[in-house]
C-alpha cells in the first residue's frame, strides 16, 4: 500500500507540467479531427486515456521502484512476447495501415510504446550495483545489449524505424552513465560506422531509404514521398508569428496535412498559434525535461539515477524527433509527440514513465538514510 509518509515528496510540479501539455494536446486533437467529422470521438478518447494514465501514474508510485526493478525482467519479457504476437497477429491501428497494434476487443494496444519503459526499468535494476565508472567491459553489458537489440529487431520488422531508434537513444546515455570503458565505446562507434552501408541496403526498407533521401530534397517527389514534409512545413510556416487562430488552420481542416491528430499534431498547433505559440510549447517541453533531470546529480541510488536518465532520454528523443520531423529537419517516422499526439498506448506508457520519476523522487528521503552516497 501507499506509504502516507511519502505524500509530501510527490512531485506536483512535474505532474502539473504533464497536465498542462496534455490539455494543450486535447485542444489540438479536437481541432485536427474537425475534417474527419469525428472530432468529439478522438477528443473524448484522448481525455479518457489521460485520466486512465493518471490512475496508472498513481499506481506506478505505490510500489518502491527498487521492488519494481525486481520484476523488471518478467515485465520486459512480457512486452517482448507482445511484440512477437504483434508480428504474427498485428493489425493496423485507427487511421493506419501499418500492422503495429494488437486488437483486444475494442482496444488497440501498441506494445512498442511500452517496451521503451520496461527496458529502462530493467537497465536500472541490472546496473544498480555498478559503481566503478569507466571499468565495465563487454562481458558486463552483453545481456542488457541482447535485451535491447531483441525488441529493436522486432520493432524494426513491423516496420517502425522511429520507435526502434528510440531504444538506441535510451541505451546510449545509460551506457555512458554506468561507465563502459572508453576503448569499447570507440570500438562500438567504429563498428557502427562500418556497418552503416550494410544497414542502408539490407536493413532499411526501400520506403525508409526514400524518406531519408526525400529529406534532402522533398520537391523531387512532391506528391509522393515528399508530400508529408512539404505539407507540414507549409502548415508550420503559414502560422506566421501569431498564428491563424484556434480552429482556423487550413492545412489540417482542408485535408492537406496527413496524420494530423497523431504524428503531425505539432504542425496543427503551429499553424493555429504561430511562432509564439510553438515557442511557448517548446519551452514547456524544455522545462519538463530539465525538471525531470533536476535532482539526477543528487540521487544517492544508482538504479534511481539510471531510471530517471532513461525515462528522460525517451521523452527527449521523442520530442526532438517529432518536432524535427514536422519542420523538415529529420526524416518522417512514426513518433508521437509526448502528451500531445492522439493515442492511448502512447499516453499511458508516457504516464508510466512520469510515474517512475515521481516514484524515485518520493523515496529520496528513505534512500538518503539507507544508501551510501552515489559514486562513493
């Protein structure tokens, strides 16, 4: 049960930031869905998933994160099984033809959204006793590397290059934190460069290579591979300084902008609220990320440090990739904007991540009294 003595340590600022961004997301989802004729359905569902997410967030804080870590391998294994089932029996989600979802009754579940957080929870538990910075060898990380690459490959086969890439964005800072030997890091980086041509021709699918090439010059195929980027950039740019006004965006409401309630929700928001609104939203995200990291240097427990860093890396990578994608700086990949894009799996999984950070913060008083200083 929840220890009431920890109540004063709940991070209400973090929860408030998440709630503010989510409310902005509600309004944007409603606006983006107007041309579908089902705006109230998507809006109501998003609000429902938000409150379900808050309940899940609260539930995540009930059990000490160190005890959750003891179950992390089982949880990660369960999500990997769901990824396998998705490859075998997956279906396209609402508005998508790509088979990344498991349909359970009326609910569409996207396991790839949850595997990021089960991986972070396991990495935090696995490296909980690692204290000798810069002294870990290959043998020390073989198992976590395997448990990262296995879902990476399964997600890549869906295919979902964006979410698969997030797993690597999460794993990299964790490895730096726990102290892999610099020579090994250099070796891995060198191998990545050597294997890059192989990955380009034999791992990436033709349409994925096309998206990357289109990034350099989308006008080469304006009605095909370049369509998404061109329309998104038009939407963002046409908002000007102050925007066209709420519910007044033409790119979204006239059906020019694809996936506007999910992957391109930032384009909808920018068209309606302009540069000022977009900048304010970005500042909210910056504040969210910085607030997530505010106590990371003072965390006295290694598993708590890894957990906070890993969850923050997930949020940061998705924010950067999504916004970079819609303004034409990165290839178009299926990455939702945290707490803004429509989707139950994304909302609930991100709430789990926030709940884990709140969990770590809540137990700092106990950790300070029972654990040695981090890095000693």
